[in-house]
C-alpha cells in the first residue's frame, strides 16, 4: 500500500490476484479481496482505488467486470465513486464481539472515533417491558436514555436504555463525551454479567431517518439485561444497529 499525504491510493495491481480458471466470478474475486483489505485496515477510510479504466487495465480485466465489483462494494456502503478521483473507502464495517462491553468502548478500541447525539435523558416511569426487565414496578422511577451513536461521523446505532433512578443521573454532556458503561464504572458500579438477545427487523420511518437508511432497511436488534457483581440488575438496553454497517461476531466452542 502506498501512502501520500493528501492522496492515499491503494496499489490494486500488487494486492489483487485473479484466477481465470476458477468457477468464482471474476468480479466477485476482485470485490472480495478489496472487502478483505477494508476489513483488515489495509485499505483505511479515505484510501482510494484507481478509476475503473485504470483498474481494468492494470488487472487485465474488462471494464464491466470492474464496474460490477465496485458496484457490489458501493451497495454494501464500503466505498463511494468520485468522478475523476476513482473510488474511495468511506467506512469500515464494524464487527463487534459478544462481550460485556459498550458500543462506545468497542468503537474507540478500533479507532472509529465515536460520537453521540442525545435524544432523550429523563426521569420517568418505565414502560411494561423495561419494568419487567429491571425487576421494578411501573410506578418506580427510572432514568430513560435515548441516543444515536456515530462512528467516524456516520450514524451506526440508536440506543435506548433504562436504569434504576437510584444508580446515576448522567448529564447530556457526559453522555455525549463518554460511554454509558464508562459512566457506570466511574460511579463504582461493577458490571459482571448480562443476558442478551439478538434479532433483526426492518426500519420504520423515524429510525430510518435517524440512521440515514431507507425505510424498510434491515436492522439488527439487541436487548440486554446487565447485572452488577452482587446480581442486582443495573441496566436494560434495547438497541438497533444498521445491518449495512454493523455485525456481531460469535465464537462457538465444542466439547473438549
């Protein structure tokens, strides 16, 4: 990979190899190798490929093949075409392991520069689902938080959390600058375990607008009930994530 101070450009000729005898379509071979380079960080956000004509000539492929390869990456939201400047990486899809960590911590750990827009921060009576998850009555008070989390300036998730009111009452400024789990730990709350459910559904109009997706786009969902070291429930979270920008990684182990 070659680096320029203002024009980082990836050397596709050296990094991509194609097998004309493989049953795998040529466009898919090219697209897969570029996607792997983006996932590994070899092609960081801002890196550029040559334009389609140059790529086709350098790789010995037809222009329609290259156009199809780049088009598949555009459809995944990984790159954008820029007239006269080739193709540029715009986002590295976030993969998150299933551990007891916050999205803010995970994004910070892979240099995704997380930021937060606070939508709701209030004391209220919990809805039935949240009250049941927290082991409270619907007459108890909880802290209700709703936020949009961004990675490198792009919305990636809408987060909804309910906490017992006796735990913490974070300010909007604190929620904008730090992750919720950071704030809980700073308050002396030791997060120990969680039950988590992952699902999927399509985006409604409001969610689509907040997450910069078309209505009906695929969303990943996650519900989490978190306990401290004493077994007390300290959080109920109900979150949605852009499936085009986000995935969960699971490690499955067999008998030993």
